[in-house]
C-alpha cells in the first residue's frame, strides 16, 4: 500500500466520525522543469468538488501555468516557480477534508527519485512507470526508460516495456541496481510534452535458485556434409554458483547420446559477472545419414526444473556450387565459341540480318544514289576477254540483279552511244555505291609501264579513266567502295597502278572460278558459292521494296 492509499484509508475512517479533518503534507513529488505533471487529490475523483490553492500565496491562488481540469491539477509545463506545497479541499455531505501535497522541482533533466523498490537477485521482475494519470489520457506517443539519466545498456538479455510502462528485468543482478526514470511523451492541446518519474532500484543479495534456461540453440538447423566432423554447442543459464546438482546432457531422436559410440560429450561452467552458465559440446566424429533431419536435444536439469532445446542437422546442398563452377568453366568456352562463330560465319550472319531487316523495314536508300555498283572491265578480242564479257554481261547480272535485286551499271550495256565519255563516266560513278573492278591476267592497263606483253585495246583510255576517277573518290572520300574481282586465273598486280595494289593489300580480292560442267553438275556443287556470298557481303544492303518484289 502506498502513502497516498494509506492517507485515503485513514481519511475515510476518520471522516465517519468527524465533520472536519485536516492532514499535513502527505506526499512530495519530484519533477524536472519543462515536464508535464498532473497532481491528483487523494481519494478524489472527477465528480468530486475539489478546490486547489498554492500554499504561501497571499490569496491562495494558483501560479501561472497551473490550472484545474476535472479536479486534477495540471502543470503545463512545470516551472521553477511552481515549487512548493499545494492544498486540495474536498467537500461532500460528510464534511470538508484538506490534503497538502508537495512539489519539488529538480534541477536536472531527470527528476530526483520518488521511492525505492527492491528486487531479489536472479528473479525476473520489473519497475512500474508510476504515471497512471498520464497514461490514462490515451494519447501517449512513446514510453522510454533511462538508467542514471542515460539510455539503458543492459548486460545480457535486454529489458522489455509493456503497454502500461512496466519495465521487465530478466534475471536481475547487482549490475541492474541504480536510479531509473520513466519518460512518457504525450500530446496535449496540440503541443508535445514529456512527463518523467524516477525510482531507485536495489538488488536483494538473498539469492534464490532460478529456473534453468537454454540460451542456445533455439530450434536451429545446422548444414553439414555426411561423413564430416561436427561440433554442437549448448549454452544454458543455471544460476549464481557452480554446483554438482546441475546436469546437461544430449539426446539424438530420443536416445541418449552416450549410447552412440560415435558421439562424445563435454561440458564446463562459464562465469559472466553474477551469472553462471553451463556450456556443453556434442562432438560427432563422422555424421551418419541417420542423424539427418532428426531432433537433437540439449537437456538442462537443475533442482528447480528441466529445460530442453532442439537442433537438427541438414545435408548441404551443393547444386548451387556445382552450377557456379560449371558456369565458370562454360562461360569462357561459350565466349570462344561465339567469337569463332562470328569470325567464321560473319558473312552468313550479316546476310541473314540484312535479309530480315530488309523484309520488316520499309525504307528507301538514304543516299539517293541510282545504282548499287558500277562494273568496270577491259574489252578486247582475246579469248580471256570473251570470258570476261560473258561473266560481266550474263553471269554477274543473273546472280546479283535477278536473284538478289541489286541494280548494276555495266559499261557497254547501260551507257548511251555518243555521249561524252569523261563526263558520263564521272557522273555515273558518283551515282554508284560500289565500284566493281573485274581483273583478268591481261589486266595491265594504267600501270604507266609499257611492256611487250601488255596488250593495247581501243577502250583502254576509258577503262583507265574509270579506274582513275573511281579509285580517287574511293581513296579520298571513301565513296564508292571498291571491290576487286579476279577471273580467269591470278593477276599480276605489279603491272597495275599503286592504288590498286594498295586496295589489294588492304582488303584482298574475290576470285571467280570457271565451273567444270560435268563434275560440279554431277555433285550439284557450285564452286563459286562462297564468292557470291562474299560479293553480296561487300555490296550495300538491298532496299526493302526490291526484296518484297523478289519474294
């Protein structure tokens, strides 16, 4: 029973026989300035007619910042000038009762202690917040406890605070002794306040035997490999001293561990301040498969009871590791394969991409040029020139124009008779995206070297001009790009201009092979299959309109 409750009981008894009763100061409250505080008259309720006054004032009125609400004295907030005694008068049908309550304004952030509470060492107990009037307002925002006016840093299991502010101290020890302050944050009339009460805690050294408690394990799962060595540890709180009445032992699927030859147990005491723990170790030399996924219990037995905690073994899953190793091995190999595919199948990939993009795209050539290629070759009356003519006029157009939709300008087929040769050649070359130079073994034109073997033809000047204009634009403006195409055997580039030798060194040349009718017809093979693919690779993409027409 608190002091206030005793006053209430005594006042109730005396009020039965007296009409008036006056009692001296019943309790002194310690509060810090700036905090919210509610002072309630003993035995009074909200329906009781209560009158408050400040002792020492001339007119017994209340100081500024203090007001009465429903019979309760409100300090909004506490100020140094509020220090002193306050008198509450209760009047009812039995008479008039007067109580004097003291208010002591502390100097620090945390108020001076109001009372002392003692807890027995080793017992789980706690401290009340002692702010019933504040908590009953139902607009509390936060409850916080402090020790010696600092945040609590407890050794061992932490404290817990209940909804009514009660602070629980598990397994109290001498380290828990001190002055505790309960702070309550609250909102009143749109303003934020803090209310605080301090209590001194002492620890009774009369030790009692606490119940055992297993700290670890707690339903743990240990991942292991079958056949490997494993150590399982069990830590249990057993009291305040080392004694022979405490026993820690292990069970595996309900069978004592000592019944298994492959199991070994050991345990020792561990002192941590005022607490004594037992640490037991279960050693499994080689984990058998029958120990997987079964309950392995750590049992702690003391005179006050028995506690059991379980742990289980689970086989490690190495599939993720195997997958990672496989990926690490295959990734470089995959990169090498892709790189090789890009090198060896670059032409096929590019042609396939052009084919797909050309079918789904709907756009015309952005450069506005009329022809995909200008075909230049040497006219003569020799047999090799006849083969060159056939290739240029028949085979090349059949493959590029009719099968794949390219537009070619072939000299001798597409030029107009009588037009100015130099102007026409220059203008036409600038309307072409590529310049295909067909070279044969007798191609010794424009070398600037006159030999007896170098044949002279009537159209040599035009051919030289085509080479001169086309190669100049190709080398200086990169348009049109030049494609060298050799037919009828190897070409001696030493007899050709330096510009052609440069292009040969830089990008090489394609070669046409005259098919042997019988052999390739029988085997159904085209010896120039790669030539056509490489030629199309060097040619510009065909516009989508031409591809749709071919399809």
